[in-house]
């Protein structure tokens, strides 16, 4: 449960509590139907087939639900323990009966131990000082943005022919792989940020901004990586048109970088969740300037292409067309995001919680994992039956 940051620790604690509570709740209901289980069969009308049916349903349901592996593990572990006691006529374990809570019973004791342990884990995550994943995610987002801008500059060098493309391809590919891994980690961190503020007030706005900014970075990365993969010809631009537009291309790249990183940039806005009035005006101005530079670059390239008389289907020309098209796409995505992000509304806490609860019983998610559910239930039941025999009683 205990982890290196507050958000992950709280999330782990919640998942452990919910998994334990699920198993305790199932035991509580069964002991209300047949108080005492198999050991009081002569008094409560205990039916073994009902207990086995409940076990199958409880296991199938937790396997079906779109919950975390940690929650599922806690639930399955305690279901096995409680149901083995419940179905064993010689068990000495005590449980709540007839909807009367027995705080000294086995189920409630394990729940209290879980609550105590997870509570201490959360407490210790603040010692000697709290390390919030929200702050770590903001720093990671800024570092990823810088890496993406550097990758874009290297890709521009490939297309401009300023360096050997064969030498840069390997470097760009390694950088792209590293960035994509960091983007996956940032996505998980953004989800975990919920547990540090439960999307209340500024924490909800900050998490929403981080989520939308992550999508922007992923979109930019997809375009840039695609550009790198498309440049297959060594020394692509030795006699191409792009070298004549080198100044305009790097100017567009620099403007884009100024919007994404640095003082008054999008990465600062996402981290702080606010910009001063002057910074907001400057960001808006840069976004409009980026759109204008993109338009001028496309127009200049079109004019050069007409003047050069290059064959329409030449390999260099096709790749240069692709490059200009995607540079314009990058500029459009960044400028539109910069203009619109400050007015976006984040989802209220209540709506976020409702969506999360509905996701728990997501038929579409379960349908995609039907093989996992079937194999999981069958494997669990076989292990349970084996455990019953090892335990020493034949409940059939």
C-alpha cells in the first residue's frame, strides 16, 4: 500500500479497502441467510449448493468488474478465506450473523486491520514531508515538452539536410522511444492525481489541464515521430526545396517551443493552473503568430514548388510535401490548444465520481476481456476446490 508519493498511497489504500469490504460484505450476507454456515447446519437449514453458487457468483462478479488488480486480489483472497470457514462444519471462526455486526468476528477484524494498516500507510506518506504526485507530474510534463521540442529540431535537420539523416535517425528513434515511455507514465500520474484532491476546486482544474495537455503532447509526438519515420532517404534535402526555407521552418519551430515551454508558456499554465493577465495575452498573441507563420511557410513552399518545376511525383518532393503538411498540422494543433485551453471547463467532482462508478460495471470493458474472466473464474474455482481438499474436508 505504501508508495513513494501521497496520491499513489491513497489510491492503493482505497483499492485494498474496497477489495476487503467486498469479501466481508459477501460473508456478511451469507451469514445473514444461513447464520453460522455449515457448522450450524442443523439449526439454520444450511444448503451447501447455495454456498457454492454464492462463491461462483461473487468470484465471477469481481472478475467482471472493471476494477484494479490490487482491489481484485484483496477481494479474491478474503473470499477464499471467509468461504472456506463458512463451508467448514468444524471451523471455529466467528462471523456476524443475521445482519447483526460482530466487531470481534473474523470478517470485521480483518476489515479493521485493513483500515488501520492503510491509514498508517497514508500517514507515513507525509513523513518526513509529503511528496505529491501532482508536483512530480507537472515537472515530468515540462521535461517531456522540452524533449519533444528537441526531437522536432532534430527531425527538421533531417529534412533540411543540415546533418546526415542516417546518423540522426538512430538518435531520433531512441529519443522517441524514451518520450513515449514517459508519456505513458505521465498518463498514469494524471489518473493518480485524483486521489490527492478528489477533483475538488483547483485540484480538479489542475488534473483536467494536465489530462488535456498530455493528449496534446501525445498528438504532437505522433506527428513528429511519423515525420521521422517517413524520412527514409539519406541526405534528403541536398537538392530539395526545404533548405531554401530553413529560416522560416526554424522560426516556426521556435515560436511553437515558446508557446509550449518557458515563462508564460502552456507547461507553466498547466503546472500553476493560472496565468497573469499579461501572460495570457502574450500566450494568445503567440498562438496567433504561430498560425500566421504556418500560413506563410505553406504559401512560400507552394510558390517555390511552382517556380522549381519539380516533377509532382518525385520522391524528395513527396516527402517535402508531407513535411510541410505536418508542420502546418503541428502549428494548428498547438495554436488552437493555446487559444482554447484557458476557457475550458473541467468536469465537476460529482460527475467525475459518477463516471468512475459507472466504469466499474462497464459491459464494454468486460466484453473485451471475456477470455480473462472465464479463465480467471475457472482457475480460481479449481484452486478453491484443491484448497478445500488440502484443508481436510470434503464439502461435496
